[in-house]
């Protein structure tokens, strides 16, 4: 009598893990981001920003969040955490270094030599992406509302401080970087997640 070896059932292979950038996008889509939308992830720990798109590699930029830390309270000058969306893109035709007050161009244009100013003046320059909180009780609602607090991503006259907390609550970028970020997101649904965790992107 011949003995035939028992057949060992094949163990199904585990599906490969999604890359970190895909997981970030999946989280955003679960909150309403369109499949072709863009996601900005701001890491307070790293003082870096990642722009994520479905079919492009991440783009990374140094930033400055608030020198007073994180928080959502009105007049706290802190950077709010959590999920936001970009509602307004301001300054599409502005020259690099254009100064804004209350989102209106002042007519003053700072030359590149003044983009690394050691003076205390905090300019909003070049481009503005205005954020609106998506999380009631965290960054949306009375006294903690990111839009009412005028939380922006914007260019700065203190580029030498990028990579460390230095702002008054907004997210500062280099002027050339904010122009690129603006152009890559303009006309597309764009979410922004501000987190204290380090970035995990490829």
C-alpha cells in the first residue's frame, strides 16, 4: 500500500502594507477628501510639511509652527492640531515677497534680501492658504475656530527660522515653497492635518 503525503494547505500571502503616504490619504478620504484630492500633513515634531497626492511622490518643506506650542484657543497665538481644509487661496498673481494685511496686498514688496529678517516684525508674504477646522470642539466652534483665528499657511520674512517653532500660530513656509504649494493645490480639494507626531512618508 502506497502512502501519499498529506497535502499541506497553502498559506495565503499577506498583502503588502500600504506605504505611509497612502495611509495618510486613506485617513483623509475617510473624512471626505475626494479621491483626486491633495493632503498637506504638518508635523509639529519635525517642523516639516508633506504634500501628498495620489500619483506623485511626497513633497517636503521646512516650516515654522507657533513658538508658543499647540492649542486652539482664541488669541493664544498657538498652532491648532487636527484636520482642516483649505478654503481660500489668496495671492495667485502677487509677486514674490508681496506683503499682506488682512489678506489684502499692501503694495509693499519685500526683496529676497529681506526674507531673512532678524527684526521682530512678522510679515505675511507672497501667498496665503486659509484653513478651516473640520473637528468640532478641537479646531471648530466658538473660541477655538481655526478659520476665525485666521490660521494660514503663508510665506515669511523669517526664512532663517524655518525648521523650528517661531510663528504666532500660522504655518510659515519659505516664499518659493509656498508659491509651489499654492500652485500644486490651487483648484483641488485640499485637506491639511496638523499633528504633533513625526512625519512618516516615503
